[in-house]
């Protein structure tokens, strides 16, 4: 009877692209025992490429242990799992050859794929971070200094008894039963939970030439010796890499879809009628969800409490399989008596107030409301709170024009008057990354490519 392995893999980059690494672990599905670990610093590549490299290393490590084994892959990358299962197309030129290579390590009818939450992939994640830390020092990852398995076991909660035992990586036996069930299920080629790629071809490189840095735990001697021997060839040291502060907190900023007021360019803040999305806006929200699903990097979703942002967030969350957290700090500016009016109507009715407001960020709209300076103070506090809560993670913030412009303005250190010099379309995406040293990097602004036919 063929042996059954679980492969858990992860990859990450500190910046996207940025200094990157991967980690992978091979687990005996019957016992939950760790059989092999692999990790490598990759230099500067994207997060998705690092994830694919982790998958490839894990599969090769499993094959080195037993080329006839059945393998169940568990990853927290929705993108890789869906693409390798054949449900999503692989379009990126950097990922196509890696996916093809991964598909050839084992025949497709012997590999299944499962998405797991990041919290259940801690062992591979720690290996990837060890590799990136080594790269920061100008070194390669070393098995002899790795503490990933020990750290993961130490952070795991006590194992529960009975059928509800939580699946926590580091106590890998917790997931062994589910993996065995997936491995035992009939395999139908491309489709849910199966490998999407063609059978192993004749042009597959020899394992000794392609196996990534790998070590083994206390597995049966014949298996561990074989895995260790194929990894003995020395690797050249990595070149220069920029210093980093660890993985940033990355905020993907999504403006809500259109409402009936959007095409008319009317002031629509937090003090008005709280309009819902139009049919156009609902379609835009669905398109954003599809685009973000293809990217596969969003780990949490937060939204302003207003109806239009809640609707937009719900459409995206439904596609990504995530929950939505409402955050009051993300609401739009209150435009006072200007709510529902066009810029021209405000100029006709309140010309002096408008002139003052355009010149002074401390000025309030007619009838009260919120000044841009007050909005900036609120957004800065929200930013700091969310950076602390989501350090090292990629979070979608579904919000409004003024908050998104303010996130960007603060990141750039620009004056508040710069808000009048930014164009932000409905359902557009922007992104800002925040590092531990307090620096920020604007990665994307007003991207609407996902809305094109």
C-alpha cells in the first residue's frame, strides 16, 4: 500500500516584490510525524512566486522520501490551491513554469489540494520567515539552526480529545485524519481538490539537480538518509539584499461601488442619506471580488459602517469566503449642509464657505460637519490601530474617497491640500504597505483595470 504524505508549504516576500523566502514541511499522514523540512531565501521576488517555490520544494521533498506516495497539499494561498486544482487559470508568466514543474513531480492522480487558514500553516510560515531572516544576514537557511518545528509546537494549543480536535500545524497529527480522507477519495483529474496539471513528462530534471534545501526530522533511517543525501550539494550564497523590517501590514484600499449620487458627483458623506449601491455599483463590487480572488492575498476585510461600503464588502467577502468587520474609523467625512449637493450647487449657495474650505484644511463645511484636518486625525488613529492589529498581514479596507486619499496623503507626507489633486474612481483599488520602522510605501493608486470588459 502506498505511503501517504501531507505537504504544508508557504512563501512570503517583505514587499511585493521584495526579499522573499519559502518554507515546506512533509508530514506522515498516518502518524502526524514531521519527516522533512525545506526552506530557502530567494532574493527579490513576488509573494505568489515564493508560494509556488514552497509548493515545489515540498513536493520534491515528498518524492525524495517515496516517489510512489500519495500526497495531500495544504496551503493558505487560495491562489495556488485554486490554480493547481484546475479551477482558476494561471496567467502570470512567472508562475506558469513553476506550476508546470510542480505538476510533474507526482502524477496528478496522486496529489490533492486543500486551502487552510494561515493559523493552521504555522510550521511552513515559520520556515519561510527563517529563510528570509537568513537572507537578511546574507546567508542561506540552515537546517541545523532551525527552530521552526519547536516554535510551532510551543505555540500550539493543547490538543483536544475526540473528533473535534483542532487542526493546528506543529501538532500535525491533528490534520492527519482529514488528509487521509482526502487522499482516499476518488481522483478525477482536474477539479475540486485535485492536481490540475498533466502527468510527469520525460523532460523532468533529475531530482538531485532540482531539490531545494531540505532537512529531515527523526523519520525512518532509510527515508531520511535518502532525503538528506539529495540535498548535500552546496548552494551559492545569495547576493545583496536590502534591509527589511519584517513583513509589512498592507492595506488594500477599496472605494465602494457607484451609488445613484456617484455619476452626478454629489457630496455624499457620513451625514447624508446613506445611499445604497446602484445596479452598476453592485456589478462593480462583484468584479472587484473576482479580481481579488485571482490575486489570492487578502486575509481579512474591514468596512466603513455606511450602506454602500457594507454592500461592497459583502460582495467581496462572499467571493473570498471571509467575514467582514465594521470599523467606524473608516467612514466618510461628514459634509454638513453640502450633503447631496454638487460642487456647483455649493458654490452658488455657500460661496464664502466653499472658498474658505478649499483654502484651509481646518475649515468646516457649512452647517458643521467634519474638516479635512479632523478626518486626517481620525484616519491616522485608525491606521495606527489597524497596523498594530494586522502586522504582517494583507487587509482589505472598504471605505470612501476622503479616507483613501488621506491614507495616501499620510503615507506620502504630503500636505492636506493634496487631497484636491487626487482622482479616485468608484470601485478602484489602492494599496499602502506599512513597515515596523514607521515608513510607508504606496504600492497602487486608483486601479480600475478589473472593471474593464
